[in-house]
């Protein structure tokens, strides 16, 4: 039911088309009690009286485009439709709210319309919620930590006096040289038949027989290395070797003492006196221990680039020989020499060089040059052997020796620039 635009549009009061009037805008009921009694039933009277007490009488001017109708003149409408009262009340109150600029929500006043009762709010304790929904129990699983398997670096120790080194897995390959008892060599792999092992030989990958050596891992775990077949050798007529020119430098293995490891001097063999056990009996004059081999890292002790450093155990004597076997033309006169330094915290170090013209397995038959007793104040010195004639075997053994005079906190010897000179002048 809409609101008309002006007073001229409203039908006269009492007509059939007159709009219903909200009880909230009716005049005082006491002015026409009889008319109200005749037109309105007891139920309507009670309802209207109750609503009139709770709602103020509304007055709306004509300029708001709303005109009031006479009091209770349309009460006959309530007899025809009991629900009209509530609708008229809602319409009137809605119009008043719209004119005042306030929108209100009016609850239903229809006594015949049942409103659903709100469901009472019952607070639920947190403990009830926690117990109503079961929480799954999570069993923490301990992470499985895999322990890495540690494999040692494959290496071997030569267990025979001499062992040839070839360019490939077989004696038909070029002979590169030999290794001696006690040499420790890095191991790369094995041949398909397992009869040969590939090793590091002076920075190159050479081959030795697998049987007469000790190894620190299972041989079958080594990778199989396929080698090229040996080259076909064309026999050449045997020629009488000629003597080298004067002061010719003959080849030595690792003459510059490079790639030094703790117990390995590539290309060289060594022997050290060792009769001392840590924690055992000690005598400052007769107790000896194996020294440490390393690459010199003090620039003041580097003679000509990489230099071999031999350092004694603190307060224990050391005596060491390093040597190798070289080839030379039989009957050639040769001399061996090397550069050296020494360091001692209190005393001095004895140094000397030797040569065996017959190529013995060690330095026991060497002919020695002068022994020099030096320390850091002497700088670099040159060790020289006597001149000897190479034997019929065409091999010579060159040696270097170092030992301390007295065991102190720090004793060390340094070697570099080893050279074998043929026909020295």
C-alpha cells in the first residue's frame, strides 16, 4: 500500500477506497468511546489501547504529503480483516521513520502471527570442544640418518727390493723405471686379468705387477682400466753407446723434490734410523725417531721453488738417507750434487752427498763427499760427491744424508736441485 503525493489524491474519509489508518496516528479514543465500542470488538479495543500506550501520537503535516483520516471512522475495516491493524501500524511507523531519516526495524505486532522463539545460546567450554573432537596422536618418527661409508684412499706399499714400472700392463710396454721396497704409491685401478695395477709414478700413470705388493683395500674393488695395446717395436741395430759431452746433466727422477707427502718422496727412496717409542725409554744420545717429510712452506727455506723439508720429532734425534738409482753409460765418469740448507734452534745439522758407482740397493756402499755442519746462518750450501766411474751394469745410486748433532726443540734439513753430472770438468 503506497503513500499518495498530495491531499487531492486521497479519497474522502469513509469511502470504500479510503486507506487504513495506523493506530499510532489515531486521535484520543476517549472523544468517541461509543463509536469505538460499536465499531471495534473487545479484542480490538484491548489491542489498540495497549498499542496507544506504547506508541506516541504522530502528527504529520500536509507538506510531507500525508493526510490523516478521521478517528475510528474506518474501524469497520478491522471487523472485516483482523490482521489489518498490525499492517496499518507497521505502515504508519515505517512512514514516520522514513520522514525522520531514521530506519528502524519494527518487530511484528500481529497477534495472530507466531514468531519463532530464538534458540537459547548455551556457551560451550573449551574443554568440552577439546574432548568432543578427538585429536589424532602423531607419533614422531625419528629420521633415519645414513652413516656414510668411508673408503680409504687406495694405495700400496712395495714389498720387494725392486719392482719395474711400465707404461702399460705388460713387459712389452716401455720401461719407465722402478720402485723400491717400502715405497708408497697411489693406486688408480687394475687390469682386466688382475695381474697388473696402475699407480702414480712421478706424476704419470704407470703399471706394476700386482702380486708382490701390499694393498690397503680389496683388489676386486678397484676399477678395471683398459689400456691400449703396446706399440710394435722395430728392432734397431745395437750401437756402442758414446760417452756424453762434458758436464752433461743426466736425468734423475723428481730432481726438484716436488709433490712431497708425509712418508713419500716421489722418485726417491728413504731409510731412517728408528728405535724410539713415545712413552718408552729415552736417551738424548741414542734415541732416534723417523722424521717428517713435507714441502717447505717458509720462503726463507725454499732454495729454488719447491724444496724437500725433513723435520725431526722435537727433542729426539734423527738420521735419514734418501736415494735413487739412475742410469748412465758404463765407463762414464759422474758426480752427484745437490743444494741444501739447515735449521736448528740450538745446535747444527750434518749434511753430505754420496754416490755408489755400481748401483747398489741402498747407500751402504756409497762414496761420500765432505760433511758440512750448518744451520740457518749459513744459507744455501752445495753438497758434492767424489767423481766416480760408472760400473758395467750402467747404474749408479745417488744419496743424500742428514742428521742432527743434538736433539732440540726444532731440527730440520732442506734439499733441492739434485743433479747427476757426466764427465764433470
